[in-house]
């Protein structure tokens, strides 16, 4: 038995935090020497080249401690490695969207065919019957996982933001795993949360960080998005033999509601404008906060707070036994309000009662 196998989840969390922060610091000089840096440009918030070491530090510590803990990580490790390596190459030598999708799709196939983690149904979205997927289970699982991966990747644009949103999601999942009969998942969730918390010690706007010392990079943000996708399907579907469902599939949508809604809005507007859905721009939710004169810290509080509110509603609906179809329609209604608010903000150049500082920040969003 592994020498860490008997450690409790809080101890694993703290150990992962310390190890990731230390390794992250050690990787900074290496990232600078090898050119793995995020260069500033007109679209980005930071003003100086910043090492892209966060994703690698999280990956190495998570799987190092995972092996020492005795958790069976073989398919999860291989799939995560595919995602990480693709992201590391993309951070240094930008890849096409097709190449990235093929690699991410391969990782999702490892999840399905080796890991046995698959979305067999959508739950009871339209009434007192389960909406089974049948032959469509594999393609729908891959499509849904790709959606979560890229939605999470697209929110990574502000110091401390993506890591904090990930911690909100993992905390929500952990509470549901504990109450839903899946305490076996807690060591894995503790390691994930501790690693990301350790990264945030170097990335978030904390007293010892006037600016981020390191970024996740695409390697890290896509990796964390993939981890969430795996967790949502595994714990929210119960597709593996002998494994119980810890929460309804719709609950996962609430937990990652803010990234999903913002990504949906951005992709729709880009398509309507005749642009690539993955073309970078300055019209994310955090850009609206900054354009309206809010500080980085205020934008962080606003978006993380909104993410926590979505997750809390999802958890509350699960615990209260609210019908899944009701959760679905409430989310659609809330999403519609969110999209209308953002459309008005960008078209009028005003957000949360503040005018945008620059007129060219206005964007005539499509109807």
C-alpha cells in the first residue's frame, strides 16, 4: 500500500498546495530560458512577458501525489497527458483550431473507451422520463466534453480567474460527491483543489503578487477544463459499472454556468459576424468589467462571485430534489437574461452602471 494512501483529504489538499507552489516557483526560470512565455498584446491584460508554467506544475504534482496515494490514474493520466502536451506546444508554437480539437477529441475518446466514463443520458429534462442517448452516447459525450474544455479555456484571461472558478466547481462537486454516496472521489478532488490553490498563490492578485508570476497557459486551462469534463460525466452520470450517480447531469451545467454562457455568447456573435468561433477578441465578460473601469480585483470578485452563485443554485436544486426539467428551464431563463444584459452592455458601451472608458470598446452585438 502507498505511504500516502491513508492520508485524509484535507492533508492531501494542503500537501498538493505546498508542492505546486514550490514547483511552480522552480519552473519559472526554466520557462523564461526556453521561451514558454505569454507575450502581451492589444487583446491581453498583462503588460510584461509572463511564464506559462502553471499547467505543467499542476500536472506534475497532481499525478506525482496521485501515484503516491495509490489512486488508479492510468486512463486519466494518459488522457490528461495528451491535453497537456498539446497545450504546451500550442503555448509555444500556436496550433490550428482543427489540430487542437483532434487532440482534445483523442483525450475524450480515452476517457470513454478506456476510462469507461460516458454520458448515457441527459436525465429527466423534459418530464418524468429519462432522456437516454443510446447509440449517440459516445459522440454526445465527446461533444459535451469538448464544450466544457473550451468554455473553461476561454475564461482564462484575468489573474486568478480560471483557477478560482475551477476551485468553485471542484468544491461544489466535492459537496455533491459526499452527499451523493461517492466519498471515493474525495481524494482525487482534494488533490485537484490543492494543486490549483497552490498555483493561485503565484497567479492571483495577492499581497505578495502585484501581478501574476505565472499563467496557466492553454496547457493549464485546457487541462483543468478536461478535468472538469471528466468529473461531470463520471459523477453526474454513473455510467461505469457499479458506480452510483452523485448528481443529475443538469447540475453540472449549473456548476459551470458562467463559462458556458459567456462562451456561447461569444461564439454566436463571432459566427454571426462571419468570423471564426475561436478567434480571440476583447469581448469576454472580464473585458466588460475592465472596459467599465472596474479594477482587476473587482472583476475577479464579480465573476467568481457570479460563478459561485450559479454553483450554489445547482447544488441547492440537487439537495432539494427540484425536478430536473425545472432546473433546465430555470437555467434557460437565467441564461436568456444574462445574454440580454451582455448584449445591451456591449451595444451601448455601459456595464453595471458605468460607461466604457473608450468608445471603440462598444460592439454592436447581433440580435
